[in-house]
């Protein structure tokens, strides 16, 4: 409902000052009537936009968390810009569930359970498959668990490394033992976990994409740079029946590829590659639309992907599609 103009409003509040704040997040106070001869006011907080003219009255719109509030400009008595809303952190049980789903979708060659922790080794192929997932209770105390992580890493000739959500109680416990972010990890030690509803991109108009049950030569060429060795094949193509291998472009001349794995209600998206000549031409969007349709057909509702915070291009791509950050994790190593 549009708040009608009322006597007593500031004559300049709905004018140029308001126009300058279009597109910003604002706190807007407006008059909604009166009671016992005294004016009544209310506030709306959200992103401001021009509402045009309604019933002959110029209006603005404040997009609040509960929906749009349409306000007649003459009813505005005060407006000011406010900082962006603080993003609500996902509950730690939700973070733990999603991290374990991602670990299932990206299987290590060797995995050993330590209480709720998962010690993983894959000959050094990728950080995720060679880091202990430190979530939950290891059952032996953090110091003893980290000693076992070191022993497991030495046994499998890999670096001792822990993957744990940033700011979590598990991360704080590991850091209290002297472990620090792995500054030497080339993609960057901090990773953003992004989520996107399948329905949001499934209908995107795009070029044809084929999703196969196994990777072909073209897929391996784009994603891995050529035929895989045994470790890469066991991580990327374990043959569990939950994987999909999407390729865009004409046969024999693929323009993009991505690996998919459905676990419960999520599709894990990884190894997204688009050839330079096809970038900014919709190939990435086409692959994600195909991933969403493939996931919906298997009962999934969400796409989940992991992007280094030092990859601005990747983060911008997911932002354009409408993805949001669920949480972050980082790699920790002995200090």
C-alpha cells in the first residue's frame, strides 16, 4: 500500500536528497497518518528505488527483508544512507553438513576416519583430497588428533594440512595448537563456498551442453590438460554413479567443461573450464544451466561450488548468476 502524503512532511525530504540515494541502502522515515491529533511515523530499511507515479502521486520503493514498501514522496520526513546489512552466518551444523557433502563429492584415494574428522590423501593431487577435514569431535582431543594428522601425512608422503571452516570452533581449536593459514598453497588458503538454487539458472537460454556419465577425451583435455594418471582418475572419475561430466560446444571442438557430483540435495560443481575464445559468450552460464537441470532430475535443489577468495573472476562469475556465500574454509598447517 502506498503511504499517502500528509500535512507536516518535510518539503525537501522527498526531493533531490532522496534522488541521490536511489540504489543505496537507506533508513527512510515516513508519515503514515495521525492519532489524537499527533502524527504517526514508521521506518523502512532497505535498498531505495524510484517507484514512479501512482494515482498521480510520485513514489519511492524501499526493498526491505519483508518485501517492498511503497512510500509517497511527500510523506517522507527523513532519509539517510546506512551500511549494508550484515550477512547472517550459516549455523555450524549446516556448515558441517555441507562440508561433508562436498567431501563425499570429491573423494580422496585414501580416507581414514578419526572420530568426526576425515584424514585424506591422494598423492598430492588437489588440496581438498589431501587435507584432513577437521569438523566435529575427533574423539581424542585436538592436540592428539593433530599429531595423528601429521603421522597420516608422513605415512602417505604429503604435507600435513587441515581444512576447517573459518571462525568455527574447530578452526579455533586447531589454531590454538599453533597451526596457521597455509600461505604457500597456490590457489590461496581461504576458500569461499558458494550456493545457488538450481531453479534460478535451469531455464537460462544457452548453447547445447551434453552431460555424460563418464569423462571422454575432450573433457579430460579441457579439465586436466590431457589423459589422467591413476590418482587424478580415482579422484575425478571414481565411478560411484553420482558424477556427471558436462561438455559445451560442438563435437570435437569443445568450448567448456565441468565436473558434477550429486550428493543428497546438492550438486557439487568443480573444475569449471571455458576456453579463452568462448569466455564472456555465455558458455559458463550454459554449463551451469545444464548442471542445474541435471541436478533437478536427480532430486537436487542446490548447486555448491568452492572458489578461492584470491580468484576475483570466479567470484564475479558466481555473483552474476546470483550465488551467495554460505561460509568460508581455510587450510591450516603447523606453524
